[in-house]
C-alpha cells in the first residue's frame, strides 16, 4: 500500500476513534453524559450528541447572568471573538460585565446568532437554558445545565444534539464542523468559568470588607 495512503488512513482512524471521542466528551463524566437534560426531548433521535463540562468555583447564581445574556448584539458568545466576528456571529467583543438589559429571557424568545436565530426552548433560572435551531436541512439543540457541587462550586455542562440528513454532503459538513465546534465551545466554557469566578470573588471580597468594617 502506498505510504501516503497508509498515513492518511492512520490519521483518519486516530481522529475518528480517540480524538473525536475525546472532543465529544471533553471535561464531562460518565454520569453527566448519561444524565437526562431538559432539552433532550426536543430531538428524539439525534444523529450526534456531544457533552462537555467544566467545574466553576462559583455558585450557579454567578454563572447564570452570563448565560442568559448570550447572543449577537447581546453579551456575545464568550469564545474566540475574533473568529466569531470574522464569520459573522458577533458584531463586537463579548461582554465582560453583566448587562441588566439582557437579563430577562423567556421560553419562545429568539436570540440573534449571526445571520440566524436561536429559539429559547426551555429556561429554568440558575439551572438550565435550552436553545434550538432549525434550518438548512438540520435540527440542532444547544443546552446548558448548572449543577451545584456545594455552595461554592458548580458543574457547567454543555450538550449539543443534532439531527442531519443521511447524505454525503451533510456527513462531510459535520466532520468539518465537529473540530471547529469543539474549539469554540471549550473556549466558551472556560471563558464563562473565568467570568463567573471573577464575579463570585468580587462579591466575596465585598462581603469580607463589609464584615471587617
């Protein structure tokens, strides 16, 4: 067999099995991947599901305000802003502060997402946010869950589920999108973690100063 063909097949096998599996499970535990989340029923038989997670040193109440203001012309996407702006998903940098004007969100609301819109399928304050998209022949549900570990730590879980047509075009499209989605989503989770932890630390510092006064 030609060495180049063998090398290509080896790289493809490495991506398809360990690398793709790792990306789709990044940071999550077996229990979190098995857990039923509020938006799972939106797409009964998805063709692909990814569950990723991080631990945040802050209670859910300090993570939630950042989640609820997500979107274009809102708080942003908290990922690689330069890439999101390049591909038209953002009109400016993601917010580094809580925006009071975007803290009211309800089921059925539509959130601008570049040239498209995400619909709020379900919302439980400080617990869960479920967003959906239907278009271009596919269905996609993006949900976030907040699961407290104790009074100071929260598991922030992101799950993406999609159903796409069984065609070669969509198969190739998803293979391109999967690594891109992983890069952007993992960065988003880490940036949400950092923002929530700063918010919590700031509140703790103010509380400590007040007690000492």
